[in-house]
C-alpha cells in the first residue's frame, strides 16, 4: 500500500522507528508436534480446506491423518483421511474435504503417531434459501506494529460465519522498517526484509506461532486475499516500490518465492486452472443470498503505478487486473442469481480526489480505464444490491461508488456501495481533522475514520447489508476492549448507503461453543525422543546449495551445539552458539559440502533435535 498525494498531509503516512529489541516468539510445548496450530478456509456448500504444519525432523515424508466430526469429542465422525507432507511444501499439510452438509459447523483434528493437533472448528456455506450471513472483515496486520487484539475480539464475539481477510496478512519489511512500534517487543523473523523462499516461510511461520492469530484460525473458516505486502510494498507485475533489483535480485523470483510460501502456509485451495495454479481470483456461492467474488488487484497483470501527471497515466493499455480476470468478473456478476453481489478486493474502487484531482495512484483511480469499465458495468448491467469490500489503506470508509453522473441528493449515478475496513495493527493517521475536508471534496464518501484500528462486521440479510465499524484503542498490550463506532447499510433494491442508527445485534441462537483450547491427550507415547528442550521449526531452503537458514526454539538461554553429519555419521560441520530464550535463527555455510543427504542436530544440556536436509 502506498498513499500518494497532492493532499499529502491527509493521506500519506509512514511511522518509522529504529530501535532494537530482543524478545522472540515462544512455542507452546503442549501443541507438539503441531506447534503452528490448525486452520480452515475456502468454504463451500459441502466442504472446506483444512491446514496444519507438522514439526518433526526425523522423517522425510511423515504421514498425517485427519478427521472431521459434528462434535468436539469426535463421537460422530463424518469424514477422514490421511496424507503425507515433506520439505518441498515446508511440512505444511492441506486436506480438501467435501460431501458434507451445508451451513453446518464441524470440528476437525490432525493426528501424527498418536499425537493430536488442536481441535479446529469450521463451517460450510449455505445452499438454497438462507436468511442471513455474518462476516468479520479484517486486513493489514503488521506483527511488529503491535498485538493482534482484534483477533481476540472476533473470537470472543463468536457470532460470525466466516472471516474475510482482505490482504496484508504478513508484512515483508525488516524489523526497523515501516510500522515498527518500539512500545512492544515484537520483532520480525528474520530481522531483515524478506526476499527468498526461506525468508517468506520463516515470516509465515512466525505469524502462525502468534497465539491470537492461532486461536482465530482455530475457530473460523477464512476466505483469504493477498495484497502487496505478501510480496513487497506497492507490488505490480513489473516490480514493487519496496524491491530494488540490484540489491534484492530478480522480481519474478521473489514473486515465485512469496507465492510458494503463501500457498504452503495459508488455508487456501490451489486453483484448478491448468495454466495458472497460483490464480487467486475465485468465487464463493452462499445459497440464494450471496455470490462473493474475490479479486486479485495486485499481482495478476497489474501495471506499474504512475503519478497522475505522468504522460501515459490514462493509457488504455494500463490495467489493475488482467483482461481474463475482468472478463471472469463481469460474466460472473451478470450471470449471478444471488440476491447480493459482493466483491472482495484490495484497493479502493470509489473515486478519491482533491480539487478534482485523483490523489492515490495505488487505487482504482490510478487505472482510469479499468475503473470506468467496472463502474459503468455495475451501474448499467447489474440493477442493484452490489457491495464492494476493501482493505489496504489502514482506515475506514463507507462510500457510494460514484460514476460521473453521481448526484449526492438523489443518489443517482451510484454504481454500488463500498465498505473499507480498518487495519488490525498497521499504522493509521491521527488526523481526524482531515476527515471533514475529504468528505467536502468527495460527496459520495458518507463515513470516514483515518485514526482507529479495528474490524468491520458485515451483516447480510434479505432486507439489507449493513457494515458495523468497531474500533480498538490499544495495540501496545494484550487488550480486548473495543468500541462500536458507526453503521451504514444498503437496502435491498438500492445501490446507495443509508445511515443505520444501531449496530446489528448478536444472534444468540446461532452461537456455538468455541473449539477446545488444548489438544487431546496423545493416544500412545510413540515419540519416545520427543522432548521440548529444542524445537526445530525448519531448515531453509531444503534442498540447499549455499546458505542454510535454521529456525529453532529454546526454552531458556543456553549454550547450543549445532552439528551436521553425513550418511557415514561423520561430523562435517560444527558450531557452538549462545542460544537465546525463544525464537532463534542461525545461518550455516554449506557450500563446501558434497551433494547428498545430511543430518543437522541441535543439542543443549537438556536434550537435542535433528533435521534431515539435502545439499544440491
């Protein structure tokens, strides 16, 4: 996300601190060997995708079993299966489950050699006639900006059918980069900006070890989009503002690394498109109530952002999405028979100007031809009931999506409505005075808050779709206090916003218990060597050619011996380091080793762990 402006004092924000802290994430030993928890996503009318990550270091292709039940005790199992994982997918594991009942809560669990993962809770989408659905809308979660209190709040409310994550799930920056908050001891792993596959995997691993995120994933299905920070700031098909080829290498290699880590570590189903398995634009049908279209406005043939004054700024060859994606979207909208057509995407669709001049080239405003095509289609080809969900800009907006014929008094010329949700932690602006100025110059913007973090609750019924804005005041400590701020709605049969006097109420009879907080006891103690003195989360990359990055956890600071042995049990590399309590990273130069398989061992006075890697 970049905010570019003539109106720079209002919308440009960058809070940077350069102090250093030392606290690392710590593992929860009771979760062994599923330290990263569980997750589910991409729900359908009869199933979903299940995810976990296995941390074992003495097998090349460990076998994982899974089961799904209608109860948390697994007395009524409705689906089960097994499969293996390996270093190629970073020991992450996905299971695609189908043939289940629609609009039903289920519980699931993974098992490895008698050890159980956390029990997860997830839900299928409805089929046929349905009266209402409710979503938590979130985006922009910088781990080193503060605690993920929003995740705790959503979990505790427990009145959502699913979570829609609009991108910037992780951030690529170095610890002392954008968004760093020196009031909290949350530094990135690795400390430097992430560039390689091992870097992106390590950062995803760190996020999944966060307890607040882990519990949210455990209890709700996710529908995920990526934005720029899953890659680099202001990513596009040519590069990114935060990518310097001379220092950081080939952009397309970086994109491939980021995509690979994303699909390994996120609860998403890979595209079945034989020509593009990394395609993320897709749709979800929720009965006769909603057709949800998820876009990729960031990587799918997005042209480089240009300043409004650039000579080819409005060139018709410039696109924010590919022509194939646009055709898919317009055809899907036109053929939809659902009552509500909802588009979930990354950057603001509604025009945003100062004195008639677009002020953010990173939004749809920066691609005027694509913006015009979309808005004209929404206005002229789809009669009503169109909603756009947006993240990216760390602030909250409720907009009529204005075409050139828009009239604020009659609402004519509004092509749809747009709800922009706040960030989870990422920096916002303390410029509340600017909100009136923005609205004065943009009459279609009905609500704006550029100061607060929080979440958007989207409540969809046959009568209306309402967005409720909830804000938090504190990300410096774990704090679940939050405040209701405002609500806006679109009524059935309309394309513009009305102010709602009250927030939507919790639906008590639809709230079921959260998943159990702890895993079940192991069936048998088959991991006789399982000790928690050391946890090796991974070695990256694997296979490796030169530098091996080792990611591990200690439960107290102590002298640590790292050794590499060959297949003849000969020690070929040895290093003694002073390990810190919690998360540790170290790099080993293995360029001198012959090709083949090796065993990496990490030993302390309390025990040891090992991991197999391949030198290529």
